[in-house]
């Protein structure tokens, strides 16, 4: 056979399928296994409880067990219990597990009270089951983590990793790998042939930046089998350079990963989704897209309870408003709601006027428009209580960014970047900004910027647990403030 010699440019292989390439999401088989184990644990603990108290397993307990598995699975999925929790603390995971089971327990207790007579239930069995299950579940997940950490911390053949791009993104990536030794990664260092710069997107300078060489050195090390994985963390503007790196690595057996520099954007509750294998990342998103039902359930349940608790004080306030100054008891002002939709926000009238239009001045110290009784209402936040009706009607939430007058919105949206993003969720009676001191008058742009920063932080990190924390803090420091008049 004669020798075959072909010279010229590299030829791309012809695909055998007309289907475009897709990206598959990585799913942990271990977490899938523990999803099934948690379900079995729920049933097993109930069975053991019945055996301990000498009771017979009946269809009633079968229904309870099935209901518990379904309800817990629903809330655990919504609370991201079985997601890839790499790098997150066990405390975070435990809180999510406990919250999912807490809601499950509430649902089961309500069913027990409304549907079944007490005589047909083993109350001690149910109480023991509802208390023991979350503790054992958290202990089991903790054991899983400790075991996997021990097995993966000292692998026999660690995967040798290189980072292309000695910048902030690359440094963040390496620091993440260092706190997760169970991944089995051995970081070889950075590869970057760019000149050092003060630009955070370019090459950094520092003792913790170990640059092994330029890109040619990377290709040589990959070709010589010194690397197993390469993470390309170049800025998004370096698209051509990234293509070149990936193309050159095709002549090796390393596994290249592209790390998009999406953190150059000011992400707001960002989510990764997939459309038929096409990854899509939302930059400015609302946490209520997937969790609106949970937020609404929280508002209806807690809002109804608070309204019943405060019904008599609200009646007393209404009488006080009517007796101390002429005019209506309630004042309704147009504000922006979720999505920028205009809503009517209810308040007890605290002024001699009911201003609602293009020009609405913020209340100031010794404002002549405020009545003496209205001054007391505003300082104690009692004037805000009618907004519970807004909450129950669905135009507001218990917790969220405080709604501003339309005139103020139109002014500040041109002064503060991202101001309108606060309308990605429903406005609230109280919020993260209010429990952190930004309550009342915001007479300077800096104060309003501080309030908006907390509003966006709330949206970025929203959870039911965060709402509960804010409501708890509101009791102690959310009703009064130095700037409230």
C-alpha cells in the first residue's frame, strides 16, 4: 500500500445527522437516589412509629404517607433541595429541607383537623412522625455529604485543571474549586498571554495569580498529556480568541469548558433555562415566575391572620381619623405595582389633603399637611394597615419594595440605574430596605439609592424564609424610624 500524503487546511468532519447540536444539563444520580430515599424514609418512620405504639397500619395511614411523600416532593423541588449544591453550606441545605417539611406538616395537620376525627388518629404517632422525620432526613443528607467529601477529597488520580484567563472570573473559579476538594480537581494554574492590566476583565496582578505560561504553553501541555480539563474564562468580547483556543484544543484529549462572563452584568434573580437544548440565561428576572403561587399563599394565609388580629385596632384608628379631622377615613393613592401596572394603595388618611397626581411632594419634618393624629399614625406606621386589603386582593404583598407615588417613580427612574427593576415583584407593606433603616423620607439621591439597593438585593435573594425574617424584624424596628414623618 502506498503512503497517503494530504496537505492543506484541516477539514471538518461531515455530521451524520441533520439535527443541530444541543446542550444537555448535568443531573446528579446521587441526588436522584436520595430523592427516592427521602420518600422511603417518610413512609418508614411512620411505620416504625405505629409499631412502637402498638397500632395497626390502616388505609388512613397509607393516605397520610402518600400525601406526605407527594406534598414534600412538591415543596422540596420548589425549594431546590435536590439541585447540585456544590459549594453551598450544609446549613443552607438543612434550612431548605426543614422548610419543605414544615409546610408539608402544616398541610397534613390541616387535613387531619378538617377531615378526620381525632379518635381515628394516633396523635402521638403523628406528632412523633412529624418531629422525627425532618431530623433524620437532615442527618442522612449530612452523612451523605461527609462521606462523599471523604471519598473525593483524596482521589487516586485527580483531574488536572487549567484556567485560561488570569482575571476576576478565573480567580473566582479557582477559589470555588479550592473550597470543594471533594470534586477531585488539581488546579495547575492560569494560562494567559495578555499583558497585566488594571481592567478586571484582563490579566490580574498579584501573588495569588500563578500564570504557568501563555496560550502556546497551554496547547503544548495539553498535547503532552499534562492536563485533563481546561476552563476558558475569557471576557465575552474575546469571542474570536475563545474560538481559537477551543479549535486548538481539538487536537488534544482534554475536556474544555467555556465559562461565560455573565457576571459582568448586574444580574437580578438570574435563572438558567434550556429551550430544546439551547441554553438561555435571564439577566433581569422575577422570583415570582416560578414561585408566585408560594408568595401568594404566604400573603393570603399570613395576611388573613394579621387582619383578624388587628381588626379591632384598625377600627379604633378609623374612628380616630374621623373624629380628629374633616375628610374621608381612607386615602387611596396611585402607585406602580408589579410590572409597572398602576394600582390604588390604601392608607388611613393622615393629612388634610388627598394628593394624587403628577406632582406629589414627599412628607417632610413638620409638614403642615399632616394632622396631629396623622403624625402619630405615620410615626407608628398605623396608617399603612389598610394595605392589608391590597395584600388580600392581590395588588400588593406583605413583603416587597415599598410602593412610591407615580410622580416619584417617573423622577427617580431617570436618576438611579435599575430603579424600575424593583417592580419585578409586588410592592410590599414592609421590605428589606425598611428593616435596614431606609424608611420614611428620602430627601437625597443617596438615600433613595440606598433604598433601591436593598430592594434589588431582596429580589435577587428572595425566598419564603427571607420574607419571614423581614416580617420578624419589622415587629422590632420596622414600624418606627427617625426619618418617618
